[in-house]
């Protein structure tokens, strides 16, 4: 019972490099989301998706892209990494039963990203 | 706009004593309220939620929370704290038709032996 799987767990990048953070869930959840966690700021929503082919921006979308070609996968792309993107990134999923986000979200264990 | 406030960065309590972690919220319409817990180097784990119904909600590990509409609060409580309850706790809010979950800044709970 894998739940939400994030890879890699750790990554160090240089400024200007690009990379993709992977997120996969095996619960057939329609709703998926990406958050970043920074000290003293809680979790901030980057992008979210309510189903395959549908994505939307969250609170802090700049510098990040997402796509949702399948129900299972929701990758997050950093196009040109900046030191301000040093953070811990969490992917989450939940059922979407037409009731907004009334269902609890299941979180992965995070990707710790450092940008030099 | 939806928002959540957790006024305490840290709460210290002795093992066996009751604990309270505070949360207040602001939403347009009826709130969906959640508590999550995060242990070191792990993702968030769901503890409990309030959607509708009884104002006292019971959740995992003996935690409960009371929804107070007049005070727009959803404080997390436990009658007797354990050292293993030490963790980071997040309150979150959403509402019907609002496709986002807004988190508070988190409260670190330290339970001393």
C-alpha cells in the first residue's frame, strides 16, 4: 500500500538548472497538489489538479510548472532553479467527490531541495 | 479569502497534563477544518476534521477538537499528553466549492517527561 510516493528524497541543484520532482499515487485520487514548506511559513500551495488534464495555480506558482496527463502522476518542474526555491516540497492527493476539499489529503514524505 | 492563524509557535506541556493547540480561521461560507501532524522528516498525517454536525470531533491518537463558530476557532485538545505527541501540528481550512486547502504556520508541541 504505497500511498503517495515522491522522488527524489533529496536533491542539490545549481542556480539556473532545471529539474522535475516526481509524485505518484496509487489510490485513484482525482485531486493532487504540490506544497512547499518553509520555516515559519507553514505549507503554501504551488499548483493543484482536480483531475487528469486539469491544473490550476495556487498561492506561489511562479517558477514552477505542472502537468497531469494521468490520474496517478503529478510532476512538478522547476524551469530555472533559484536559491529562493530552496525548500521542502510535498505532494498530496485526495478523493474529489464534487465537494471541494472536504476529504483529508494524503501526503508524501517530501523532497528536500537545496539550490546553490 | 480563506486564512488560518495559529498564534503559538510552540506549546510546552508536561506528560500526563492536558494540552491545547489553538487555531482560528476566516472563510467565506461554511468551513471545512482539519488538523494534521508532522513528525521529523515525514509528510503530514491527517488527525481529524470538521465538516458538519457535532461541534466536538474525535480523531486519531486520542486527539479531539472543538468547532466554535462564534469564535471562529477549532482548537486541538488531548486530555493527557504523551512524550510521543511531540511533533509539529498544522491547522487547515477550506470550504464548499473552494478547491484549495489553506494551512496555518504550524505549532510545535513539546511534551516533557
